[in-house]
């Protein structure tokens, strides 16, 4: 495991009742979050290859942790998303280097596939900041029942020279989704 990772936090959220309806099966969301040091914080760095490589490492590590906690095979995951909070001494481009060039391929490999773009969010913030990891169906971005988010907060991160890197996955769409649009059953038809 990379020496730049200070901590990893995983969370399982299960919704059993939505509104006043007891769900036939819980809807479950899992996040896996790494708090990492930002080697480019505090000064301008032209070449962000180190952060890109870290994104690739986290693209394998975090989904494996999340899938294990969700307790289903990776190919049964239905939706995914990613987000990064950059500490005060970092740049938005540092978050982009972690998330965009190489995190996606290993993330998709853990899930067996994932043809849709992975929804993402980034922000610069202080310790204890909250970010919503956007979620979308992993194989088709227009499956409306899977438009969702999972809130992430690490109380002692990010420090000014750190980043909070989060991924989230689900085993289903929103509970009681009923606003129409493409259904997951209709993908590929």
C-alpha cells in the first residue's frame, strides 16, 4: 500500500424504510475513502504524474474495499461515482490528476465493466468538509433511477497538504424510484 495514504475509511449505508414504506430489500450504498498526502501542495508542479499514478493505485484499492463491504460480486454493483476534496494548499488540477487520467480503468476492472462515465465532483476545503459523491448507473448514464449521491465527511481531513479521495458504489437505484426514464432492465434493448 502506498506510503502516502494516511487512513482509509469505509462506510455502509442501508435504507430500510423510505418515507413510510418498508422496502422489500434494503438499498445499500458503500463508500471507500482514502486520506492521502498531496505531493504537489504548496507550490506549482508542472508534471503531475505522481498524482496520476496514485489515482491508478486508488482506482484498484478503494473499489476492492467497497465491493468487499457491499458483499456482492463486483459485476453486480449497479452504480458508481468518485469525488476528491483538496486541502487548502492544493489545486483543483491535483484532484483532476487523481480522478481522471487513470483511476477509472482499474475501478471498472474491479466491477467487471462500467461503460458509462463515472460521475465525479471536486472541491477545495478545510478539515471536516463534506462532499457529495455523485452516483450514476455504471453501464448507462441515462438510467434515471440511479441518479443519486452519497455524502462523505472525514472529521480530521483534509489537512492543508492532503486530499480526501472517495469512491461510492451501490447495489441498486434510489429506493422507490418512480420518475420514469430509461430502466436498468432496458439497457441494450
